[in-house]
């Protein structure tokens, strides 16, 4: 009776539904933002090694499953157990209370199968409740665990696949039961006045299948525009899900929708107004480096990413890129490298190349909208190690360029790894030009701050006579373009502080609660005398009121965010004195001796086991961090090597020998 009473009270009280099903997740997000703000201010010393480091190392390395850590396997196992327990408990209860339905004219086994199909919809609903949480950027909950947005996207893919599987079983089984009962023609096109609206569920399933099919790697990588635009059907998908499931079920998935919508609006505000490119460099490897203006108050950590939109190319498409510069070294600019790998990136290259061929007086500024940067809240992932191995493949070098720039700009107060080895794997030798921004570090690899050693592997060429000197000479082919930046008076400001975003999130929650209570009392009949009138109220009316309250809450929050943003935004771009990379002097004996430590290998892939073993023998530290960014096959090879070479991972064993801690980075989505 107690649970039944609570169920009826929740059904009649939207504010109670919001408080019970929705607000706890929102509260976790708010607390997490406050935690991230404190974590960004408090910098842990190197000796304060995280006790959970064992869970960050790969436990399973498989070509089908990828690289899975202990925490990921544990959480996935617990989630599966939760789904199985929920499904079993609901089905058992349904079978106990099973009653023949004369309207459908189904026998017992058909009724049982219909209940089984219905409860698969409940599993899809549980997946939908978590679906949007991994792709939050500014309000990212996963950042509390140290998981960045670009890394948590794969959780979104896993959950989305499970949701589509459960939803397809739910929809196909329901249609099957309707078909054998000759009832399908009556229900499939019917828009019910009360209860579940089956037509809305059919539309939801079709849209979900379209989004899932177009997000498969075979389509997403080759036809990105198709994936990008069809994925924006999520708004239609969620609206029809609300009509199908009803407002009470919708509140269970509402936390993700609430946070995602607010996050999306804050990102739109943050990326306005547009700015202009300061300069650009065209690299010989069909890549272009964009130098963008930023506010000196904007600080970010290495491996951060930004999203760029160039309206000249597309008003809708945003693309993510790793920042290769350091906010400590460059207060007024930040840089990204764009490799030509598709229509959008090729168009960027062509635009910059066309401007380079024009006279200086005819060049026009290139508008760019910037969203981000998004990155780690602290530098613990670097400061926790005595030595560092960075393994990069192709364009995967970009996050490591920002790390090297940060370490090079660090003062004596900042503690970073004293020895860094960079293993860089490329297909063609001209891809070596992606290291142009750190060319001075290659010449002076041994400084008071750190020692840098490069191992270069060119896999698809066999020019044994080419050495590091000849490759460095390719940097002279880099062409620089100075752009006209008078088209904008604003530099990139970046996202607001976590405290600010936590306040906006709390404000939006309160405003939504106020609106939904007002609508519930003013529009929907209430009280004992209006019970019959309330039953006659179409369910989709209640759904529309929920949407209206949510839209109004977002509108109020957006207004406050816009006012605060424009008050804080500093107008005017200070004259930027771009630091030109001076031509390399390779003639001195000191430079030649420094370059001899770097290795260049043609026609083969690196043997990571041998590299790690050699580095372990050379290093004096007992704590070696391994960062890898590149193709999945490379990440799996590095993870396997870390598993075999790490000897002090077990709990309770004192680390007297060097051991390796694995970290995987992503330079693109």
C-alpha cells in the first residue's frame, strides 16, 4: 500500500516526479562542478599518488572490445546486473497479475510474450536515461572521474547501441503480437487520447534506427555530413518518446535531457561572438596550423580540445581539434593543426592557401567561431610521473605538442617528468612537419627542465640515407600567412567557471520547478470533484505542458547567461606580436651532437616491448607514465606492452622497480 500510495502521488504531482527522478542527477552535476573548481585550484604534489591508479591500467585488450580498464568492466557488469534484476522483477510481477485481455483476444502465451516485449521498452528507457550524460562538455559529469569528453564518447556509443537493441525487440515483438491477433491495423496508426501513444513510439523507433545506422563507423568516417545532420534528429526523437512513454516515465530520462539542453545553450552562448584568425601556417604534409586570438584570462591545461566552426564553409558543422600551444607560453594566442582528411578540412586548407596567394592588401579576415577549450581540470596526470613515454601515430601527435609546450614553459616551481621519450609513427616522411612547433626542443632536447628523446618510425618508406638533419630541413618549406584580424573585436574567452555553470544549473532547475507547478495547478484540473475531468485530459496535453515549462526555464537561464556573458566579455583584441619560428641552424657541432640522440627508422613499425624495456633500464625513476594517441590498433599494442612490462601493479607491493601506467588520449571524435 505504501508503494502504491507513493506511485499515485507521484503520478498526480509532477514536482514530486522531478524531485525524485530528476533532481538527484542534477545535484550530482552541480556538486561535481564545484569539485572540479576546487580541483583546478588545488594542485597535488607528485608524491600524492592516486590510490586508484590500479584501475586506470588496461585489464582487457581485445581487437573487438578495445581497451577496457578494471573500472569500466566493473561498472558495465553492475549495469548489466541492474538491468537483469529490473527486468526479472517486473516480469515476475506482471506474470503474477496477468489477466486475459478481451479487446486484444490473446491467449495466455501471447499475453506473456506481449508483457516480455513491453518490459524490453523499460530496458531501452534505462539506457536512454544515461545516453546523453557521456557527451556533456561544459557540464560533464564524467570529468569528476578524470574522463574527458572525447574519451567518454565511446560510452555514449555503447549505451546507444544497447538502447536501439532493446527498443527494436520491444517494437518488433509488439507488432508481432498485434499481427497474430489481427489487431495491428487498428493500433498502428492510432493516436490514443490517454495512456501510451503507439504511433509516437513507432516514430521514435524509426528515428532511432536512422540515427544509429548513420552513426556506424563505415558511414560516419566516409560520409560525416550524413552522420552529423541525421544525429540532430535527437530533438524529434525525444519529443515523440515523451508522447509515447508519458510524463512520469519521461522524468527518469529527463536528467540527461535537462543537462544536455542547458549545456548546449551555454555552448552556443560561449561560442559567440565569432573572432578572426590571426595567422596560419601551411605545412608540406597537407596540413594547416591556425593561430587564433584568445583572451589572456583564458587558461587551459595540455591535451585540451576546442571545437571550430567556419561560417564561410558551413554554418552548422563543428569539428574538434587538439590545441598544440600552451596558455602559459602564449597568453594572447592558441594554435591548432588541421590535417586534410575530408571535405571540411580540405576546404579549410584551400581557403588559407587562396589567401596566401593574394596580396597583403587584398587579404580578408577569416571568421571563426570557437567553442571550448575542454580539458583536464588539473595536471595530475603529468605531475604524478618521474618519466614519460608518449606514443603518437599520425595526427595523434597534436595533444603531445601541447604537453611539450607546457613543460617547456613551466617554471622551477612546477614539477613535471624530468625525462620524456617521444615515439612518433608516421606513414610518409613529410608528415614529420607536424613537429614544426617543437623544432627548437628537438635541437635542445636536454635542458634544465627535462630531457627529450625522439624515436621516429616512417612505416611506408624505406629511405635509409635520410636522417634527422634532412627531415629538419623540410621545415624551411613551411609558409606563413598573416591574416587581417580587424574583422572582429573579440578574442576567444572560453567557457565560464565551474561555479558559474553550477549556479546556472541550479537556477534553471528552480525555474522549471516553478513553471511546472504553476501549469499543473492552473491548467490541469485537480481535486476530488474534478477527478473525472482530469481523466478526460489528453495525456499529450500534460506532455506539452512539461515541454513548455522546460523551454521557459531554458529561456530564462539563457537570458541570465547572455547578460552575464556580455558583461564579462572584454572587447578589443590587443596587437599580437606573433612569435616567428626562426630557421634552424644545423651547422654547429653542439646541434649535431644533440641530434645524434634522436633515432629515425624507415620501413617498419616500432616494437613497443623492446622500447619500453630499454627505457625502463635507462630511467632512474620508478614511476613511468605512458600516453598514447593514434589508431586503435596502436593503442592496443601499447596497452599490451604496458601489461607485460608492469611488474608492480598488485596491491600491497612496494614499487621498487620501474612500472608503467597507461593513459589513452583522443585527438578527434
